[in-house]
C-alpha cells in the first residue's frame, strides 16, 4: 500500500476527500497521519474521528521557521510516507527542509498556475476579468507555488460569480483533481524526473487535465 501523510492548516476538506477515496477503494493509498500547524484545525478532528494519527506542532514553540519545518517533517517521516500531501497547508516551507523531500511532496493550489500563486486566488481571477479559473496540483519546491505542475482542472467563470460562489463550485472539482493525481502517483504512473513531470516515463510539457469522467488526460 502507498503511504501518505497529509499536512493541513484548516478545515481539511481535501483530506476528507482523500480519506473517502481510500475508504471507497478509489485509490491504493493508506493515510498514515494528518499533521497541522494549528492546534484547533478542524482537519485534526476529522483524522481523530477516522482513527488516523493527528499531530499538531506550534510554530511559536520553535526559534525560527527552519526549526519548525525540520521538526514537522521529521514527525511526518516517522510515519514512513511515500508521499506528503499539502492540502490547505498555509505555510511556506524552508528550502533546506523541502529539498530533502524532492519529488515526494505535492500541493494543491486554487488557481491555474503559474497564474496567481499565493493567497486570494478567486478574488484575483475575478478582478482580472478572467473567464477561466481552476486548481493545480504541483510538486513542492522551495519557492511558493512554483514547483512543476502535475495536473489541473479548469472551471469557467460565470458573469454572476462572486468569490464565494467561485470557491464553492471549484472545491468539488479540486477534490476530484487531488484524488485522480494521487491515484496516478500511487500506481507509479507519475513521477518527478530530471526534466520535469513524467507520465509513464515520458516527460510532460503541459499539465494533465481532469476531464468530466474524473480521469487525467494529456491536453
């Protein structure tokens, strides 16, 4: 079985989606633990209720960001993960720490990267007058939301969309994207090679796209 550790800072909806996929047998994964930088994150309760290890570390207990990140990822490493999934984890990770997990950590981000790294992506897409929005799953690197993009899902922006309606409509698609991507990684079809994301050994020049059937295809 393919072992996963999830990092989350908030409600944990992506964690819940992965857990449901595991329980349905939709992906050959075993979620070993949920780690958070917020002691009161609802995601921790979701994990505890499912009988999954739930661990919270407080950044204020460490002298600097690098020390906290070393401690958090050392704790994650105790669960022997094949992959670490950042799912709503709201901290930038120290370069030296994440470098030790090269190709073994992914993040889901609510924009069509490279557009709109960072926060407030829905508002930024609306303010720019975009007609298309979406989410991306990418490998985590030292710089914020700039790692190689594995897959994306696109969502048309409606004329009457607000940040709330756009976020709500995208969230369901985001869950499907994360599940499909993790499934392919767990089955050994996707990896990070020397030249970027590789699908079955072939380097992909553009991200995979999630279709209406919930499967990832080459655009």
